C-alpha cells in the first residue's frame, strides 16, 4: 500500500512538472512568434496547440495565439472565422478553470475582436461578455497589463453613451505603470487624448512612442505604433 501511494505521488509530481514545462515552453514560443509576426511559425504553433484539449492554461495560449494570428497574419476576409474559433477555445479554457486570469483575458480579447464583425445588437451583447471576462482577468491577475489596455481601448472606442474617456485614461495609465516599457500603452493614450481633444497631451504621448525602445515582446507592433505616431504628429501640426 505504501509503495503504491509513493508511486501515485511520484506520478503526479512528474505529470505536474511536464505540464509546467509544456506551458512555459509553448507560451514563451508564442510570445516570440507573436512579437516578430512570424506567420509560418505561428501556423506550426497553432497546429501544436490544438492537440491540448483538457488544460485551461494551454487552451488560453491557443485562444490568444488564434486571436493574434488573425490580427496580423491573415487577410481581412478570413479574420472573423478565426476569431470565432478563438472564442470557442477561450470558452473551453474558462469552463475548465474559472480562476485562470489569463484564460479570461484571452477569451475577452477574442470576443472584443469578433464583436467588430457583428451587427449593433449582437455587438452590444458581446460588449457585456467582453467586460465580464476582461474585468475578471484584472481581478484574478492585476499584473496583466494587456487586460488594462483592452479596457482602456473599450472605453475609448465604443460610441456614446457607452464610452468614458476618463475611465479609458485610468486603465491605460495603469497599464503603463505595470509595464512602463510597453510602447503601445503610450500610443493608445496618444489616440485617446487626440479624440478627447487634449492635443498637447496627445503630442507628448506620440513623441514618447517615437523615442522609446521597442518592447521585446511586441517588436512588430511597436514598429507600427512608431510609424502611426509619426503620422499622427503630422496631422496635429
């Protein structure tokens, strides 16, 4: 009996280590691929991730990877289909582990992207789902700066009376506080101040984006932010 108990404990220990290494390895791989927008490598990673069907964290990586791939790796006409799949995967992740902040973030981000392809009524219902999951992600993992970015953009970009520029500013500033090196936090603030007609602050943010070094996890996104910031400054002259 004692030997059997020890064997079971050993098996659980080995399994836990194997899972931990799998998540760490695959998530790290995803961050590098996503940072440099490597299309072929992302396709390969997605094929690898789809094998995992019963683990919330790995499903969350899969959901997040699908969303990011749709953002930059495919033509516009193919995005809705991929976002739809990402939402399905994200729902499975959250169902498996409701306390997984990253899973809630990945699902919320996918819902937000998919809502852009739906009609007004459907998108309003989806906005409620987006809020639920992104806010839950922040509650469970306050270090998730991308969740704060998502909420900041949500309060900035939705039409009146659902927008709230003050809340948008608070969320975006919090993201910058958590991860000061994330270029796009300042870019999104620049966009916010521009639509808010706080032009001096907007210029300050866009200049900051241009002068900042790129964040290693967001190389291509940061490059785009720098180019967009230069164009925005020209428009604000």
